[in-house]
């Protein structure tokens, strides 16, 4: 089973990185048990926030800011690599095609995204779209988008399932980036938005198929 896991940048917000460290332990356990290949796609987190602020100050073009933001994901990925020293670093299409089973892999996306150049060069594309794109490339069983919230909410209520063409209206808090719906139809597996601060939910999803979050269909 191939699971692409996008680890949201907002999970770095707690002062002692408790959430990310607990999540790393859960991912490590998945990589050691069963037939699980986990591909981690880091968000941009505080590094992408610096890009946004710099773009505003210097009036940079969206294309320039896009590549800076993708590069910022590499920095988050290096943090994950320290928390998961057993993980393999993935940076190229060749490495994507030669993923080892089972195990944990951390994508540093800049080189791969730049070389293939299949995604728009703007803020519509963040780690969410990149993770789903990687899911398409790897023919993954799951793409799991881990956030600091429980899923997609509408009028204060958690939605258990939402169609891609409904996201613009129903994703009121803009939990996901706006390009992701364009990629959903190309993915044959399951897409789930979950709370990354609750690592046990990820383990239940992978081992038992139990979804506690929002499914994107």
C-alpha cells in the first residue's frame, strides 16, 4: 500500500513541535509494520509565510514567489528528515519510480516540480496540490492531507464527504488550496483531510480503513 501524506505547515505552530514529533513517531511505526510505503510531502509552514511577506514587500511576481514557496517545502522536509532519520530522501522522478517497499520517504519537491513543470506557477498551488500530484504519479492508494483542523467544515459542522466541484463553496475556511479540485479526477485512490495533531487517526485510517475527517470525491 502506498500512502502519500502531506504534513501541513501549520502543525509546526505549537511551541515545542509536539504535534510534528508525535506524527513522526506514528509514520515511523507505519513504515516498520505491514506493507506500507509512506511518502511524506512537507508543507511550507513558516518558511512559506516568509515568502508571502517578502513578495508583498518587494512586489515580486507570483511565478517567483511560487518557486520560492516550493523551495521552502524542502526546508520543512529537512526538519522531517531529522525527526525520521530512517527515511529516504526523494528528489527526482527516477527516485519516485524506484520507491522501496515498505518504508518511509520524504519528498523534497523543488527539483521534481521544477523539472516536470506540470503545475501552475501561483499561490493556487501549495503542498496540497503537490501531494495529490505525487499520489497520481505513484498510483497511491491514499493521499492524506494532514492539517491542524479535523477536516472541511461548513457552517461550523464537519463534513464527512465532499465532491471536488463543491470545495470552492463548502471549504469555507480555505483548508485546501484552490488548484487541488482540478487534479482529483486524475487520482484513482482515496483522498482524506484529517487532523495531523491526532496521529492515532492516521494509523486507524491505514490499518483499519476508518476515516475520521473529510473524504474528497
